């Protein structure tokens, strides 16, 4: 089975899970996060919340394989205009942190509701890291998860 298809299925599930979340971009507008696989150009995420899905490790064994996938979250927490005011600036420390937690909660809820993905099965041990403020006002979090995937057998294999 294709790991690219698994990434696309994860993207679809995440898109569905975060549909109700409203995050703030650097203009102070409520937006849905940009959800992508692979890599993001810096220009695409400047001032916008995002979720990036990346396969980091693939291990093939005889009858099955493991795909380790990282999901990186980037949120803003406050608009550029509000950053100039100390009250809003201080409040954004909590808001940006809560934005990351909101995204993680929605994804956890969706993934654990059904661990069978079309191209793999989620191992129930996921690790979530919340990094907090990285470069004001950007907040980051990360989820590390593993999927058991089918391995294509050779056609002339007598098992």
C-alpha cells in the first residue's frame, strides 16, 4: 500500500476533525488552518495557522510495515495590530497555547474514534508535544503517531 495514500487519508481525517475550529491569523481574522502534507513553503504559512503532515520513518517487515508520521501544528494567537498592546499581547500567550491544545484534542478525538484508516491502522500510542511560544506570536505543537501498513508481497512468493 502507498504511504502517500495514507498521508492523504490522514489529511482528509484531520480536515474533517478541525472543521469547527476557528484560529486567528496575523490579521486578526478567524480562519481554518492550512492543512498540507510533505513540506510547506515559508510564504504559505507566514501569518497563517497550519497543520503539516509528514512521514518520517518507514519500516518494512515480512508481512507488514510501520509508517511513523509527525503532525506539526503552527498557530498565531494574536493579530499584528493587537501585538502592539500589552494587554492583548499577554492574553495571547494563553490563547496561542489553547489553540494548539484545541487542534490536538480534535485530532485525538477523531483518530481514537476509529483507528482503522483506509491505508493503515493507527497504533494507539500517540505522543503529543506542545512547545508553546516559539517566535512571538507563533505557537507550535506536534503529534507523533505510527501506523501499521500492508506490505505488497512479491507475485511469485509461495507463502
